[in-house]
C-alpha cells in the first residue's frame, strides 16, 4: 500500500506520523491491521476503520 501514492495519502491522513517512523521498512509488506498489532496501541481501531472505509472507496 505504501508504493501507491493514493493509498499512501490515505494512511498519512489518518496516521500522520506513521510514515516517518524508522520501522516503516518492516511495514511495507503488511496491511494496517497487521501493523497495528505491533504498534503497542499507537494505531487505534478507529483509525483502522477510517482507513479501511477510505480504501474501499478508492479501490473500487
């Protein structure tokens, strides 16, 4: 998802600091739900729902 500018913008909108994290390289091949499991609670369920909804609109 981070290779696509549109999906990357959606993630940046809902998780603004996510893309600047040093661990971003490890997250390249993971979906938001998987990354959230490793975030120690920094990525909350509400943000995941918003990202999911936005991705569904864009990826139709």
